[in-house]
């Protein structure tokens, strides 16, 4: 019997992360998922999935950017399997909208710590486990359309903090691609998804530009998860490595 495909997904308590866990256990017979969440007790929907799929979903405490919790998870995966095949960093914050003039420096620091340092620390903790994979190891951080410096930079909704942090994630992913010839790594944009973050951003938006965009283009977390897993499963280093990939499989300009 072939070994289980081992995933580690962060931000798995809700939204896209939760939907990714649900999609993977629904479509793959031999998959093991380590699902990282900040508050294990409060992750009710994830716990329901884990109870239904005993032995396939392991819920672990994950704090973005915290070296100790990242290393503890790596040790647990090492002890149980000795490798990880796919790491999908989904955990991110997006709880502020404001222009460059309005943005408090401490808010920018908070975004960089959670969204950027979190991805860096996670890669460092998972590196040896990815290298131990017997398949084609993949590190695929979720990005955002607003990370593009050209395609969506003119949207006036105040994505200063979120856009900067996701553009930095793109850079880290592209650097990882060039520094690790054995790894498939690329930033992947889920598009516009009906999550709690999207709803909160819509409420915070003072410009009125987000609502019509969301109404026209928004997809459900489940739809996004199906498309994202299709892309990740079909990805190769030659085709996707180091590129900024959209949920429809196209390339987003940097």
C-alpha cells in the first residue's frame, strides 16, 4: 500500500483553510491532514470533520510567526510520518483597511508578523520534512489579487497593509522557488471568496468599491477549495514554480 499523502494546512478553522480540509478528505482515500489553528477548542467545524475522519485529520495548535509552535508541529509530523508532501499556508489577517496616509505603523507591523513572518517561519520549520517527501513536495502559500503591483493596484479600498503583506509573501515564495530546485513553490491566489474576512472588508470599505466587485465575482470557500486543490495537485515546477498563479490557473502579473 502506498504511503499516505501528508498535508499541513494553516488557518484551517474557517474559510478557505477549513474548506481545503473538507475537500481533501472528500476526494482522497489515502490522505493525512495536519490542520493548524490558533484555538483548538473553538475550532468546532474542523473538529466535526476530524471526528468523522478519524486518523486522517489531526488538529494542531498553530500560531503564525511563532517559532516554538511551528517547530512543535514539525516534531509531531516527524514522529508520526517523518515527512510532509504539501504545505499550504492559509492563515492570515485582514482586519484593517486604510490608505498609506491613514495606516498606523503598528498595524502594518501586525500584518507583516502574521502574514509574512508567518510564512517564513513555517517554511523554515517544514523544510526538512518537505525534503523527506517521496513524491513531489510542494509549498504553496495563499496570496491575493491585491498583491499585484500592476493588475489591481488602483483599487481604492485601502488594502495598504494586506496588499503589502501579500506582495511580500509573493517575494518569499519566488525566492524559495529559486533557492530550492527540488521543491514546487508558488504563490496561489484564491480570487474573491465569500469568507468572514471578505465580509468584514466589505463593511470596513469606505469607498464603496468592494461590494460590486464581490457581488460580481465572489465564489464560495468550497468552490475555491476545489479549484485550488486541482491546481496544487496538477502543479509542476516547470509550469508553475515561481509564478503568481490565479484560482483559474492563469498567471497574475507581478
